[in-house]
């Protein structure tokens, strides 16, 4: 991030001058303040009961932040309080950003969604498919068809993330990540992808939805097509234009104190600071699956770009039709949730009658492994972001965020 500070502030200066000329006036915002106060109390209760060390939540409606609170502590060892606009390791909330980066190349005609991955990563043409997830030595099946970039973005390429319990997933996780929180297994994204290319697929491309390492391959393709490393590409084409000044693969030394520590439960169920922490600086592996640090305010800028059809902060990141394509069903009936589907990098709600969920039709969302969550509802111009650093993962905080955001704004 350091190399972009001067460019960022210069860009910000000119944006500020022109903002009042080009930004549309904000719509009137009405919301239930008591509902949000109740939500705030529920967060305090979770912290008091030892379920979370702390957290930051932000809700925006019609371009106005209507709720932004921070509760608890950032480090149970020091008891230092968590502050607004702290920095968090957002894990898989990296994936939607990477997907937008790829779609920029598609827009420019440099890449086609249905290009075979082997056009950019030749080893992909020689992948094999596991016949038995429990017997890693059993002969593998040949590919029926090569995986495509569209399948990487929609998690239908036959890859896995190594998060399952069977031996194949366990082997994938061990090969790619070592132990949880290890970030020194590979020095670069290319090295990680080379390892992925030696592992069997979990299924034939296009025949199943399976959460996967596909965005790592997407990231490497961005690097090879743009001839920039992924960090530089994202800074130039997404972060600087959107004003995401605290987002990147490394935290500047002067800002490290804003980083929330990673926590977990000990054998007695008490929250403790993990002995292994994500290194905030010195990272050279710029991942597509995960790897970015960000803040609630920064991620709001990314979400506002989605709300406004690809343009925010006086910069067009994507054309409206390109962004709309990302929110369309790309997986047919492979995503086994009746009220949801998967687009290009996002889970998308297509129906809310099948469950009692507070999710709304047209909502885009995803989350990160350390319990970070976000959702965007472009039609309602509603954004919700939840940040913390806690393991193991669950959906509770994300569900609570959605429930209260919709209750408070659907007048």
C-alpha cells in the first residue's frame, strides 16, 4: 500500500473538488432507530456472554450511514478497546473483489468468460478427477471438458477449498495452507497455484457447485493478462478509484496498531488470543481466495459501487451490464439452496418465500472465515457490513446483521 499513498491522496483531492458536481443527491432515509438500538444491545449481550471479543457493524441506506458502532476489545490479552474503522483480515471477502477485477478484463476484451483456464494456466488441461474421496491412491478419471474462467468465478470448476472432512479435502487443506493461520507455505500466488495443479479435482468441471480455490486461479490469470502483480492491479483499478485507502495485502507499519487480533476458544470455552496471528506486513502471496486486509468504511465503498451499478466515487469500475451479469444465476440448479443461487463471485438471493429468512430478493452477499460478513441490496440501496476476528466460523453475526438491517429500514 505504501507505494500508492501519494497517488491516492492526489486522486482524492481531485475527487473531492468534483464530487459535489457529479454525485446524485442523497435520497431521504427513514429507519427505525429503536430497532437499531435493540441490535446494538444484542451485540453487547453476545460480548458480555463471552461469545465474541468485539465487533464493528455498519449499515448504510440510500448512501447514508445510518448505523455504525463498535463494541468490545481488539485483543483479550491487552484488553485494548476496539475502535471504529479498525483493520481486519477479511479472508474470503477477498473473493468478490477478485471477481470484479477479472470482469474488468472481460469488459476490455482481454479475457472471455468461457475461455479454457489452460489458455492462461497450461497445467489445467492435464488435471484429473478423484474417483474416491477416501482413497487418494485410487486411479483418477480424465477430464470430460476443461474448466473455464466462468466456472472458476462460480465455483463449478471441480476444485475444492479443503474445508471438508474427507481425506481428499484434508489433503488439499494441508497442501495449500499447512495449519490454520499459516501464511508462509508458499512465497507467491503462482507457487500456490502450481501446487493446486498437482491435486485431483473433486468433480468434473460444470457438474457441481463446490466452494473452492478457483479465485486463486482467477488471481493468477489477472496477473498474467495484466502483467501486474495482483496487489498492484487491485490498487490501480479498484482500491484507489473507490477511495479504499486501508485495503491491501499488507498494512503500513504506522497503521498496524489498528489491526484487530485473531481470537478463538480455549478448551474451557473462554475466548483467547490465538498463538498464531496473521502477519500484517511482509506478505508476498497476494491471494485470490483470501489475503486482503480492509475496514468497514473501505468495504462500504466497494459495496456502494455495486449499489450504483458499477460506478462510485466518480469512477466507473464496471459497466452496469457487466455488474448485472455478475448477479445472475451462473450455476443452474447446482447451488443447493432453494432461495439462493450463485453468480460470478457472489451468492445472490432469487426468492425469499422458501424460508423464514430476513434476506431479501436481489441481495448479494458473502462472508469471511474469521466471521466477517457483508450484504448488498442494490434495489433497496441497502448495505450491511460486520467485522470481527474470531474462529470457528458461523453465520450467526451475519444473520443478525441482515435481520436487523431489514427490520430497521423496511418502513
